[in-house]
């Protein structure tokens, strides 16, 4: 599973930490972007989430996005790419 994933997150987000550890265990590569450190990233997250800064928000190589997905949803999306 080598498709590109960008995970928009914050350091204090428990859901983000859980998903990162699950993806690490499965060997799924991803890039982390902290929306508190990268202002443009917060705008991307807001666009995907109706104005809310909800994390984790994952953006896949095809440009699609999903918010707070389960590991199964991530794996299903990667298999479809």
C-alpha cells in the first residue's frame, strides 16, 4: 500500500494518535500536517468539513478526503486507488 495519504492533525488529538498507530502497525505510509502550525492546512480541513477544523482529516492521492475514518475505511480506499 504505497498510495499517498496526507493526514491533517493536531498534536493533542486522541483520534489522530489512534489512527496513526493503527496505520503504522499496518505499514501504511502517510504524511503528517499539523493544522495548528500550517495555516493553509487548516483552510483545507475547513473546506472538507463544512467550515470545521475536524481532525484527523485524510486526503488521498486522488484528491478525495475522509474525516476521522476507521482503519478499515483507510484500507478500503487504498485498495480502490
